[in-house]
């Protein structure tokens, strides 16, 4: 019985691919998964489009990673938002705390939008006690770590989350950054903040079971070359037509976003009706 | 595809002490777990223990730290089919009332580490 049970874990993971999001369709599906799972937990409010979109996802430096099952499609996701003049999502509640890291000239990125399809595991399954859920979560973290090491210069990961998930982040040895607060973006649920120094994880790679997984072979940037790049049409479709994210952004935020896409015509992207010709500068 | 198991059992022999609160007094002993999971432990001992007696378990984990005490209750007890005058006992840990409970966190980390050893080597 136990032998059979253990065999189910590799066979569960075998048809699952862990990688960066390559298409807008995948980005939307991953985002919808986050929305569904967060809505179940009352971490976000219901909306008509079934997505949890923010300005940070429109940035080209934000990366979303997925666990995609051969038969069931996207079953897990996690995102990483690199710090920029727009700041980080968690600045809303923990700006002073993140600023302490910025003042040390550390390049910071926020881990956010972690979600697994809870229908896979039934209700009330605790990640650290359940091998499939644990490995699914850690493999998502691993692909994010690979990206972080191969494609970015990030020094410090930060995260804020509901305190009921604290045991998982403690297991990953994230250190305290900010205390208990009300997090408006998480539907005014309680949150705490943690941070993790990347060099420190590398130093401890051999001593920690999860870090050993993260620090296998030196990651190559090649698997990330297919990272989804949002076109002007994608920006308009997702962040103007589907949800009024860009239209609600401040001029400063829009100016920065426009500077990230110097060839895009933002005046056309921002039009609520179908613009013509293409909002891409020729 | 749905996996309803809430916690997987690991066949680990962890040295442990137990104190069971029975109507007639306390019963204590030392043994090893036969398996261990996030929800509790199973063990073999010489005494019959009636569910749902309260008990305290002290686990001598291999993490190099002091023994870990957890509260639980006897969830089942049966005569061992393999060893005469021995009983197989299942102990379920009580849910921590506070997620900050450091002992519970340490136990969670131990289980997760053992699961990773099992599957990742």
C-alpha cells in the first residue's frame, strides 16, 4: 500500500511541465486560476471578467510561471514582479519595510500570485504534509529561482501573505520583514511580510531540502527565451478593454509603462474602442 | 485526479515517549513510531489504550534539536496481528490553536523535509 502510494507522486508529476508563460492565453488562464483560488479564500472580490489583473502584470519585467498538466492544463502558477519606479505590489502595505532593503542597494523582486488548483487535492490539504502539493509548489518556486538566477540580477525576494501560510514560508526560511497588517489588495485580509536573500539560499543549498531542489545544475536562460511579450494589442485587450487597469493608472505610472515599450503608441492603446491602425509604431 | 489524502504516512521509526491520561491514572512508556504523518503517529506498545484518551507525545526527531512535545489523543488501538501481547496504536495530534505555534511549525518542517528526502533523495 505504502509502496503504491509513493509511486503515485512521480506519476502525478510526470505529465506536468514547469515553465515560464509563453502566450497571452496562458497568462490569462494562470491569472484566472489565481482569481478562482483567491476568491474561494476571500482574498479578492468577485468581478465580471474572472481575472485578478494589475498594472504590475503589464510590465515586461514581470514573469509568470506555470505548472501545466498534459491533460488538465494549468494547475499551478506563481509570479515574480521586479522592482521598478512603479514599486512593488506589497508597497501598498510594506513600503517602509521594502525601502529598508532598497536603501541597502539590494535589487528586490516580489513573489506573488501563488495558486494551485485546489480541486486536485480536495479541501483542507496542508501543503507541507502532502507530497504532491509540496512538490508542485516547490517545483514552481524552482522554475522561478532558475529564471531569477539565469535572467535577472535580483538579490532579495520579498513576499506578503496571509499568516495562515506562514509555516510554508518559514520552511523556505524567509525572514521577517513586516508585521501583521491589513492588506487592501488581498480584500483587506491580514498579512505579514517576509524576505529572502538569494545569496544566502545559495550558501545553504546543501543543508536545506528545498534549496537542494532549487540549486541543481546552473540554470540556462534558454528555457526563458520564449517568455510571453505583450503586444500593443495584448496590452489594450487585457488592461484596457477587459479591465480598466491602464485607464485607472496615474500619468506617472503610464509614462513609466510607456518607457518600457518605447515603440508602442499608448494613445491608441488607451482608447476604449478598437483603434486603427495598429497601436504599434511602424 | 483528485487526491483526497490530507497527509501522507512516512514509515519512520522515530524514538518517542508517551503519557496517556486514562480514567485510572497515567500510562507512560517509550517506543518508536511505526509511521508518522502530518496528522499523527502510529506506534506499537505493550499496553491497551482506549480511544479517545488524551495523551502527550514527545518525539526525538533527527533534526538535532531538543525533543518535541505534542498533544494528541488515542484515535484507535488494536491487538497486533504480528506480535502477541502487543498493541498497535494510532495517535492523532490536536490541531494547534495558534498558527504561530513554534512546535507545530517545527513538526511541519520535519515532515516536509522527510517527504522531500523520500521523493528527491
